[in-house]
């Protein structure tokens, strides 16, 4: 007598293909994240950040599969890495060790609210237009950095910024952008990697960059690993940065889990994302774990949908994705030869993808549109996710009161607005 296969039992071949596919859609982070965090002036070593990046990708994606039992991959978040580098370290002149401490404490707070009802309360309280506005603002922020790295945008003493010179770097960026875009349209999992690789090869062939003396090296656990300053990050003046990372992580994770779960029908009997609480706990570990490892905070990646669409439905998918990251520990010399203009198309296209939901904001209603607009515009113009989030909270409550929609304000938003005012006052005191 033969028995039919159990439909609830995962198909190992399908899960393996799904996991490998997810890896290739997000493998660009292994190069892009260390290139951002090791920007001249930060003091962080490229090889050390690459090792930290791979460590977070491997450990947290594995944990997502084994503990949360979800087919989601985890990696340092795009946007937060730019905020960590350009705002916290380069603009606010905070030592990178202290910046890692800020990431650590944001993760601790994230864990506390993830294991209590606070997380759900905050998530429900924040209006959708502010979530979308935050994502869109970060998207513009990333795009601006990409254009700057490419040389398409440069500084100007009169107009602040201007169009850069159309040189070889700009032309290679445009070529990489076109190649990446064409492959994206064809739904290739190699789209980002192909663009980065092609530009790097051309730059090497034309003598714009040099090949490393060695193509492989041992992981670097000496330069940034466990080098965070936990005590130094506890200054009251650094609280706005901690809160900004906390809320950005919260928005990212909830948006990813809810969006992907609904798109892939990974829902429980009540229509909620499966194992959401466990997934958020892993995300919180990815944040303070990143501070320990030596990189900006980690989060679940939206690219996980690529593997899910190929049949990945269980944590086994994440296990296979995690295993794919292991060889990346030894590729620091090769990754280090990738120039900033090779990764610029990725920043621009990721920025565009984060901006695409902005059409859901109702700009016809000033009390909904203006707070979202302030959030969107202040993030890139102040080089700070903090400012966008804080002014968004304050203006939301203020405008709703002004137009007589007091009953539509969630009680938690009053608290968040008051906290935002306090954080802005702290920021003012620190800067004066």
C-alpha cells in the first residue's frame, strides 16, 4: 500500500532552490554595506565591516529559519547604514565605537518591545502615511548618496549641490544602472550583482582600480568585532539617534513581515502573518547583534519574496540562504576592490523602490499629507532619519488637533509627539 506525500511537509529541493535564489537577490549587501560604513572619515575597516556583515547575515538568517521558522533572510538594512555613516559618524562627529553602542541599545529596546504588547500598540498607533513617508524619505536619502558616489551630484558653495562632471566614473555608473535595470525588468536574481561586477571589471581593465595582491583572506575579527562602546552610547544627547534606529527598524520589520506575508499568503487562521512575534524577536537580535559584530543594524529583507515566490514556505529556505553566506567570509580582498561608483546604481534603485509607495499618501488632506511630506523631505535635507521621524510625529498630532480631528489621534501618538519634542530640545542643547 502506497501513501501520498504530506502536503505540509517541506520539499527540500524546492526550499534549497528558494533559499539560494534569495541569497543571490541580496548578496549585493556583502559589498555595499562595508563600502558605505568604511567611507573615508568613519575610521571603520572595510574588511572588518564585511566580516561583521556576513556574520549577521549568516547567524540571523539561520536563527530566522530555526527559531522563527520563516523563509526570511536578514542583513544590515539599507538606509540605516547610510544614517549610521553619514549622520551619526560623519555629521554628528560621533566615534564609530559609540555609534555601534547606539545600535546595540536600539536593539535592546527593540527586543523589550517585541516580547511585550508595547510593540503591537506602537505599530497600530503610527499612521500609515508616516510609515510610508519614512520609507520614501530614506529612499531619497539613499538615492542622493548614490548620485554623490557616482559623481553625478557634487557640492557647490552657492547652490549647495550641482551637476557633476560627465567623466569615466559617471559613464560607468550609467552603464551599471542600465545593465542592472534591464536584468531587473527580466526578473534576474543576478541584477544587482551583475551591474556591480561589470563596472568593477571595466574599471580594473582600464586601470581605474587595481586588483588586490590576494584574492582571498581570513575573516577579520580584529578591527570592529566587539569594539563597541556601550557606556559611551548612554549619553542623553544620543537618545534621538537610538530612538530613530529603533523606529526605523520597527517600521522596516513590520512592513516586511506584513507585506511579504500577505503577498505570499503566509498567514495564520486569523489572517495575521505567521510567527510575527518570533520574527520580530529575531529582528531585534539582529540589531543589537550588529552592534556587537561591528556593523549597522540588521533587519528582515524584502528580497526574501524572490525565494518565497519559488516555493520557499518554511524556515528551511532561510537555512539554505544562511549557508550561502559562509564563503563570503573569505572574499574581503575581492570585495574591497569594488569602487563606490559600481555600487551607486544599487543605492539609486533601492532608493527608488523605497519611494514607490508614496502615491498611497493622501496629500489632498493637509493633516495627512503635510506630516508625511515633512518626514520625506527632512530626512535627505538634514541627512537624518531622526529629524524626519520626530517632525512627522509632532506635525501629525498638531495638525489633527488644528483641523478638529482630535478623536482620530491614537493616544500613543500624543506620547510619541511629546517624546519627540523632548528629543528635539535635547538635540538643540547638544548643538548649542
